[in-house]
C-alpha cells in the first residue's frame, strides 16, 4: 500500500510542487495520475521512488516511512518496483536479452534463473523474436516493450510507468495500457502517469488528477467514473470554486480534527504505538533506551545497536566488519542504478 498523508514538496527555487496531498493507493490497484505539465506528477513519482525527499507530511510505501529512509537503502526499496520511463533508457550496446537480463543481474539473480525468466518475459510482451536485436533495430513501441519487460522481470509488487505512451503511436499506446491491465489482473499495483485524457477515459480505471500541486479529482473518492469528470487540460486554466473537487476541502481540515483522528487510531505522527507496554526486564529497558536513541538519530543500524546489549566485544567487531562489507556492496548497487539514469 502507498499512502500520502498531508504531503508537501517545496524546492529551493521556491517552487511548491505538491501542496498538502493526502491519498491512498491499495495493493493491486490500477491508477492513472493525470495533470498538465508542471502540475506535480513527476514530483509525485519521485517521492514514491525515493528520488526526492518530502518537505512536510509522511509517505508510506509497503510499510516503509519515506521520511526515515536513508539514501543507501533506496535501492532495496526499488527492488519492490518496476519503473517504465517515457524515454525507454535502454543500453544501446546491449541486445534486448541483455537489457532485460541486466536488471536481474543487478539484484544478484543466478544465471540459470536469468536464462529461464528473460525469454519468458520477452514473449509475454510480444518480443520473443527480437531477443538478439539491439535497441537501434527496434521501433519506438518495441523499445517501450523492452523497457516494460525490464520492469517486469524481477516480479515487482509495484509498476510505475512515467508517460509510457508519450513516444509511441496511438495504436501502440492502447496495446501498452492493455498489457499493463493484464499484469494488474495478476495482483501487481500499477501507477501510470499520463497526459492522454482520451486514453484514461477509455480504460475506466481510477483517476487521480493533480493541478498546481493539489488533488482536484479522485474518481474513487468521488464515486464517479473517468467519463463523468471534466479533466483540466491547461495548466494556466482558471477553475471556478464551484467546479473544484470536494477533495480540496480535506486540505482545510484543522489541527484539532487531525489530532482527534490520530488519537482514535492510537498512533502518533511518527507511527509509533502510543500505548507501548512498559519494559519488564533490565535487558528490555536497555533495548528500549537504545530504541529511543535510534528514533532520535534515525540510524540504519537499529538492529545492530540492539544486538550489542548481549554480544561480547569480539562479536561486536565481527558485526561491524560485516556491516562495512554490506555498505560497500550497497554502494556498488547505487553506482549501477545511477548509471541507468
């Protein structure tokens, strides 16, 4: 599940990309995110993927609070995601097979698994006969299918498609959304960012529209279909107050109501249980003390710190050596992912 709770994103330039957004995308949903250029769609995706840090509020992705996610942990979060880009981002010197296999090698898949999985996925997206071709030998639609295959190959829980139909013809656009719909039927959560309103209305999925950093339509909460709402086509278009979605009224919820809701759920803003039991033993007290320190410094080594309560110095040094090795391995993964951007 993905949840935005009173999320705002402001850039140093003074741009307010998102303004107090709250929404929830459940596991297995198919959601279109629409809005004109500059509306905040790209920022919305970057926050989910950990490319940007939020300014206010909280985002939770599969139980992970993004405000506490350290940069070197981002690659592990992205292993839950398959990302499809508008500009494909294929490696020109690699064949179709190797472009898709590369995504599996990045997560340490064995050669045997790669040799089985990659041809299967390429057949799934209709490219079984193009396995030895290079990107330059493919049409735009075929390149986008390779990008989709690469996103699918590690069996992600979430697929994020950023304008996947932006560089292909209308017929191929329909085929790509059809394919994503079939994948969604298997339980994968699909989030598609697009500006193609006709495509959105034709497929009848949930639509969330962002305008000037705010949510102005959400068909699920409004209990309307995509055909029944009037999507905004121009970023500069003025919207009369009587045409604004009632969703905007949620942004005006006062602090007292939010506090009452938090108390009702028995969860504070940081997500910690307000009614935590008192520690019983001396060791429990030490663990709780470390836990409090960890919450303050937001370290990634919480479990390591807790283990030091009962480990001897020799074991601690071994643990530190293992942690150092893990950090170097994470850095290598970061380097590979950065090279794909």
